[in-house]
């Protein structure tokens, strides 16, 4: 696997990973892999099938009927289709966020999606965004980053994002869900949320997306593995 041209950007919800990752991928002329959207899509799939997001056996059985497709989109970075239906606009709700954390802790789900992610990354020149990209999925990636920020700022950012989509949200409730999501992700038995040993940790609390993006691009381009834009 040409992991020398894979950039991993991990971190909890609300740190700006998606926007930063899309911008980094565009600047480097790399593909963008939104792995968080993949787990959210499985959570939506399980909900639509009437399966509890903690029912590992039922979800494992249903995965054989899951057709997941991620299509590049100029405005959104990517659009996600489950069995032919566009579920992109359903992926960012607080409820789906919590459900995806539970779903992503199930070994059958991680096994299936990890194989898909590694297949996509096998071509190289990929910016992979998620929670365990640098620790589990692409452990040999040359460029690893971990974005973080305090929960209050992350909850505020998520509330602004949801309001921009026309949703009415309670920011205090978003904060509670953010803290609960962090607990779930850091305490689950597999693929815990943590920075890779060699990752550059960036606190985004007082930085703009443009500043974080520039830090990552400069770091990648200054590395010995950088082969230039094609």
C-alpha cells in the first residue's frame, strides 16, 4: 500500500476535520476519504432497517445487503448513497452522531468498512479523515494529524453548522451529546479515539480553518515523501 502518499486527519467531532480535510485534499490534488460519513451511513442504514444500533448480530447479518457508495461532490466534498438513496443530508444530525459512535464500535462494521477504506487508500494520494485513520487503518501513513478543541467550542461549531442547514438546535443539548460522544469514542474496546504516536496534534480552539489547513499543507509539502502535485 502506498501509504507514503496518504495523509490522515483524526480527531473528535466538531474540530473542523471535514472542512479542513476537503481543503487539504483540494490543495494537494489528492482524493478525500470521509470515513466518518461511512459509519454514519451504516447508522442510518440500521435505523431504516429497524435494527438497534447496539445489535451487533443483526447488523452483521444486514451488512451483506448494504451497498455504500461515496461520490465526489463539488459543493459538499462527497455525497453518500445507501442502496441507491442519497442520505447525505441525514448524516450530520446529533442523533446520527451518537448512533454512529455505537455502530462504529461493532467489530463486523469496522471490519467491513476498514476493508473498503484500505481499498480506497491503496491507490495512494488520499486524505483520510476519521478517528482511527493514523492508528489503525493507515498505520504506515507518512503524514498524520490529530485535531482537537475544547468541547464548548466544538458544540458551538456544530450548532452553527446545523442552524446553517435550517435546523433548530439546543446548544446545551449539543454540548451534552458532544461530551457523551467523546466518552463513547475514547472508552470503546476497539479503535479508541486517540492520536497516533507520530501525529502532529493541532488545537483548533483558537485557529481558523484556513490556519489549520495551511499548517497541514505546509507540513506535508515539506516532508521527504512529498512528490508534488500532479
